[in-house]
C-alpha cells in the first residue's frame, strides 16, 4: 500500500463525524461510572446523544451536500463548506439543549456547547481562510479527553502530526491550515469548558486543571509548530536548528512540567520525526530535517 492510500485512509477515519464516534464512546463510558459502578442506562443515553448530534446528523448533511454539489466528501472547496458548518452548529447546539434537559452529565452538556461555538468560529474563519476542519475536529474531543483523563487522553495527541501529514500530502490543506486547525481546537475547547462551567453554573468534578491541560496541549503542538515554522523559512541549517530547539524543549519540559507531560512531548516529537523522515520529498518536514 503506497503512502497516498495510507494518507487517504487516515483522512477518512479522522473525518470529524467519524473520529468523534470512538472518542465520544470513551467519554460516555468514563462519564457513566458513578461511585465505581457502571450505569448502563446513563451510558446508553449519553452515547445516543453524542452519536446523533455529533456524528449522524453532521455526517448526513456532509454526504447529502457533497452529492448535491458533485464534490468529494471532504467538500474541498472552501466556499462550499458553509451549509455543512451551519448545520453542524445547529446540530451541536440542539445536542447541548437535549443533554442539558436530561441532566445526566454536565461534562457532555458543556462539551456539546463547545462544539457548537467552535464550529461557528471555524465557519467565520472559513469566509477568509480554509482552516482545517479535520485537525479542529480531532483536537476538540482530544482536548476534552485531556480534561477528563489527563495523560491517557493526551496520548491521542499522537494522531496530530499523523493527521497533518495526511491532509498536507493529499493537498487538502496547507501546512499552516492543518497546524492552526488543531491549535485553535485544543485551546478553545479547554478554555470554553472552564468558561461555560462557571457561566452556566454547571460544576464538573475531578477534571484536569486548566494549567495542566494547557501543558499537555503545548507538549502536543510545539514540535509540529517548530517543524512548520522551519518549513516556511528557507535556510540551510533547518535540521541543526530543529534538534537544538528540541533539546532545549526537552530540558524545559523535564524541569518545569510533570513527568507525564514530558512523556507526551517525547512521544509526539518522536512521531513527528518518524513521519518527517519516512514521508519523503512529498512532505515538507522531510526537506527540513534533510537540510544540512
């Protein structure tokens, strides 16, 4: 199987309405435990709400709209994306209202509101720039999993550089669009979760602090950002600059952050480096690390 087919498979399974299915499933399972006992009925309701409003309805409109326009299911043309995005905003907001009404999980309720707001922000950005919906759609639920599960949730951040490679290789997005989509999704999600739980007076117990969640996110995004920055600046010493910066970052994470944050930084950095070397000339990170 060649790398373009692999990139296409990765792109397909990380389509926002698809990738949210397993990630919301994990959240629904975790949120269904009460005093160490798994509440089956609560799980079923939470899973139905997440499936219908974060996956089924958004995916249905994407497929219908793509068929109507005669385009691919990524809806690659920026100006064709507004209808699916509007429907996404509405679907997530209805999901928020339903979740609020059944009052089973403040975490799920606030997360669906975050989804609605973040999709609206993506739609506004899309008027001028084709920010990556794929990387935004990955980073939102991963950000939520970080708040819910800490380092275990942060492990899903390893998918971030892999998805960047996929979307750029397939020429669906520029490197900047793919990187920025996730940076926006990560930080908006964790900040909005804390904002809305206070504004709406919907307390959530036992979630990761905003400070620690931010550390995990920085650990996930910093190496792809450095590679992206070096990709846009023509120079002959990109490889040396990159590894010097990585050594400095390793020291800073090891000294100033908890060990689990350092581990996430190392894992995402290693993933980014492996992708860079194995991608070949088709991917700009390879040219950065090949430079001497």
